[in-house]
C-alpha cells in the first residue's frame, strides 16, 4: 500500500509541468534508479555544456514526508551508489547564487543537499531563512518540479562553471 507521500509524488511526476520538462530535455527520471526504495527518487538534470563536465547530472531526491516537508536533493554517483564526491560537484562563479547553492564546505551537510531554503537538510540550522527568503519557503502547494526548475536553472546559467 502506498503512503500519502508516495501517492503525491506519483501524481506530481505525472503532471504536465514535469512531463514538459522531460519533453524539453531538461530532466527525466533516471534509469535504473527511477524505481527504487522509498523515499528516494532519482532524476537526471540537463546541464549547460562546459569543458570536462557532464551534459547531465544525477540527483537523488529524499522525499520523506513529501509534501508536508520539503525534499532534500543532492548529486549522486551512479557508479559508487553514493553521494557525488565534493570535488566533482558543479561549481559557480564566486559570489553568485550558483556558487552558494552548490557549495560543499562550510555547512553541516556538505554534499548531502543543496544549500537553499527549499532543501530540508540545508534549512535545519537556518531559522532566519523564512524571513529572508519568503519566496522559497516550501508549502504543500510546491512540487518536486519547483525544485527541479531551480536545479536546471542553476546548471544552465552563465554563472555555472562546470564540474
């Protein structure tokens, strides 16, 4: 029997917003990781072409208590079946949101989440973020697609330097 969270994720992955991103080549469920043990879902997210960098990055989403709680997403290494090594994480131009959100040093869960208010892991020790970033406060009206849009945008803007 599926939990409420599993049913919500399944519904959100069938919505037109998710499918439009798939059709546009922005993201997709990752094979063979798309069918996995709950609460993890894996997606490939398209990245802008940069020297010595992949065209797509694998993201493991921890969707425990979705949508009551926000997801935690992190880059994943399919070969080692573990979090992507910090040295292989995408980089951003210093001082930009891309550099901040993909940082892997200087916070409690380096390489285990995106340093962003949507990310459940990052938000744990940032009680000030809701006041500072009200537009990025996760509510039951948000879906995984909202987070995918952001990751795709960060990996495809001029401040993304590659991996």
